[in-house]
C-alpha cells in the first residue's frame, strides 16, 4: 500500500495537505477509504480504564496470546477473538470487568482547537506560499501559530 502511494506521489505537486487525499484515493481502481482528520477526531482516552491483559486462556494448556489470529473491539467493551480465521468469534475471558464503554461522542476532545505550529515554521511557510497558486495561499494564512 505505501509503495503504491509513494509511486503515485512521484512528480506530483502538493500544495496543501488535502492534496494527499486525492492522490491516495487514486492509487487503485478501488480507492482506499481515506479520511481527512481534523483536531476533533482525536479523543482524550486517559480516563478510560483498560484490560490488564489479552490472554485467551487461564490455565496451562490453554491458548496463549501468540495463538490469537484476530481481535475485534466493540463499543460495549467486549473483545471477541479468533484462534483461526475460519472459526467463530469467542469472547475474551477477563478477570476484571472491561472498561466502561464510552462512545467517541461521549469522550472529550483531546484538543479543543487546532494545534499551533512554531513561529519559525509559520514564517518559513509564509515565504514559501509566494510560489504557490493564489487559490492555496489562504490555507497558509490561517494556520494557527505561536
């Protein structure tokens, strides 16, 4: 996947980060599912407890973590697993109750505003934007900076 993207980016002009989305989507006949992320996508997960381990067994002879072939995380906090891809999903046994299920809408944003870039980087970008087409200069004017 990365190799395909890198080859497609050769000899391409990137004016703004959104240009990467168009290039990545055009890599194959069936485009990749590309999501352009903003600061509101990232959630603060520091207050969410987690499982102590992901062992699929409790006693000698039971499957080990290295035997797990697939894990699926559900919003309810349960973690089904598979030891073989063709087998049905089994619920991961836990000694402790799973984390309190919170949807991403219930969690607070990690960043309340767009992250700022350093003043030196902002100044460099202001110089570079003079060689860009006028349509893209507003993006660089509106970058939050120190």
